[in-house]
C-alpha cells in the first residue's frame, strides 16, 4: 500500500522518470497496470533488450536490441493520452553518454505528453549526471494480503487440500517473492511432506535466502526460557509479550514491541535469552554480526545497514539479535573513519525509534558504560535489563538445568546446594564449564563423575569476577543506581 501511494503521488506530481528497484518484473508490471487505471491499459508499453517492445500488437519487436531507438520511439507518441513506458534492465545502458543525453532531452516531451518512463532494475545504478533527473522508488516484496491471495490461488489451481493453518503458512513465506513462493509450493505439493515438514522446508529456504545476503544469519533455536536459570523479571516481562504480534493484540490496540537491550557480565545468559525468546514466541531468529556492517569502501557500510533493515522487515515477524553491540558503537568517537560509524549509528537509531514493523530487536552488550547515550535514550528500546552474576537461588537452578541435561535420571544424587554455596560470583556459563570439566576428569579415569569431582574443579577454577573485578564492580554499582531494570529478583 505504501508503494502504491508513493507511486500515485509521483505520477500526479509529474515525476516523469522513475527508477524502480525490484526483483519481480512480472508482479511490478501487473501492479503498475492496476495503479495506472484499467482504462489506460493499452497505454502501457514494456521494453527489454532482447524482444524490444512486446506487449502492444502495433509495436511488436520495436527497438529490438537498440536502447537508443527505445527512447526515440517514446518521442514519436505525441498524443496527450497518459502513457507509461517500462524499460527493463535499462540501468546497464545508462552510463552511455548518448543514453544520458537522450534521457535529458526527452524529459520535457514526457511532461508535455503525460508520459512516464519507468526503469525496472534489480540494483541502483544511476550515473551522477542523472541523479537529479531520476526519482528512485523501491518495490517491496509481497505483503501478507498478497501472499494470502497467491496461496489461495495456487491451492485452487492445484486442487490442494493441505491441512495447515493458512496464517502460519503466510507468515512462513514472508520475505519471499511471488515467483519463489510458486516454486516452493510446487515442490511441496509433489514431495508429499507432513505439515511440520512443510514448515521446516520453508524455513530452510528462508535460511538460504537470508544467508546469501552475507549480513544476517538465520539462527535455529532449541532453547526456551525454562533453559535459563533465574532472570525471573526478564522472563516474566517476555512471557507477557509472547502474543504481542498476534491479530488479537492488534485488535486490542497494542503497539508492536520494539525490543530490549540486555547488558551485563559475560556468561550471564544474554545470548541464551535472545535464542530463548525466538523459541518462546515461535518466530524466526536473525542474528546480526555488527562487524559485518562495516567495510572499507566509502558509503558501503551505510548501504549494508539499510539492507539489513530491509531484510529484517521483509522477514517479519522475527527476532533481530544484535550481538555485542558495544563492540561497534562506543562513546569514544573514532575520527579515522570519516564519520562512517556515526552515520551507521544514526540510521540504526532512527529505525529503532520509528519502526512500526513486527521486528523485535534484542541487542546484547557486555559493557553498557561504553555505549553512546543516544542508544540508551527512552524510545529506542522498550526496556533495558541488567543481567548480574547469579545469586544462590539462581545457581541452584543453573546446576539443576545442566545436570538434568547430562544425567536426567540421577541428577538428584548431586549436592547442588553445596555446589551453589561454593560458586559465589560464578557466572552461568562458568558453572556449565565446571560440570563439563568434572565429566572430562572422571571419564579419563573411566568412572562416573560425582559432586566431589565438581568441587575439585571449583577449587582450581578462577572466575571472571576475580580476574576482571574492577570492571564488574563498576558495572554492578552503575546498575544499583536504578537506571536499568534488574533481570533477576533481588536476593534477600
């Protein structure tokens, strides 16, 4: 709907040269014909290099393999009847000085004859001499309504009686082009897979599609919130919002949640929480390695950030996991990158504040004290949670979770109360490592590991809270100021 409105405004305001970025020529042509009005259908001319003009019987093969002639043909149609000329892949010819000059010369003729040139291209490639002449518009991938319509049409054509929730299938295909949906549905029909296998197959296709971007990683999560020991406040907050992207929530008047920033000491469950949210809410998880945004080519980093945002929104509803955001954005300004970091940060912050899509951002940071204040301002995230070292009660739960995974039948034989007392100021990740180390030692001696094996490892283990005591204490003191919400209940 946004594209249609934008396109109508451009036509009404005499923008006669429009460059539309898209990967779906057939769908774009159909959409333009719908917008342009049915009564002017015969006044839409479509050209490509191989076949020339081909959708009007009076001009079949006109300007075949000749881009200059394609523009000259436009000059010959001088009637005031509104006309649209769709030139496919014309961007590859636009660096030619003859083409550039011809486009500039033809602009006045277009305005006098109610004519419009639409350049259809998969990428933006406009020569500097035409940047002020051409208006760029992006053609989005199909929205929910379009996907629903296409699936209904395909089911009727193929006489499909698939026992699957249509809403689930529609959401699964978000981020796909219509052509890719058609290929996928055809493949699924003949594969005779179960409902769950169908959804898994679509997710695998989506994973491959996202991986090709080299910016985001499609992440499969097998963890849920119950796999996390403690963090009661965080879990409760997340559970209350588990259906926030539902139709019922929208009808209730709830806005979509924006996201959360998880800050705290290494190994306290920030990354695990991001994975668990995806599983708990039953929506895909996309992981952003923030370092992949930055490149050495001028303007490329900003472009990659825009592309990341575009892919995320096309994949909605989804979780966008921005891991270790503090490694990319810090308070200290780097003057050696010509302001690239600031521009990328600005784009990200603007999107965080203004986004109305079903993309829930989970950003993690080890050191919030180094983050720029703009990132912490109200409105960027719904909440900022601090994840501290686990208290005694939380350590009991962490030992129980990890021992149940490796010894589901005999975990009660371990004295987790004693182990919890001995691991004060240990992180959850360190507790997991203690158990693994004890298992290695016992396995080497060809026997079952026990509580004493874990205690022996504890005595020789030096936790991060001892090696980096200054930084951790500063972080804990900052959290006590009340500027963030504590992920755990305050221990008595």
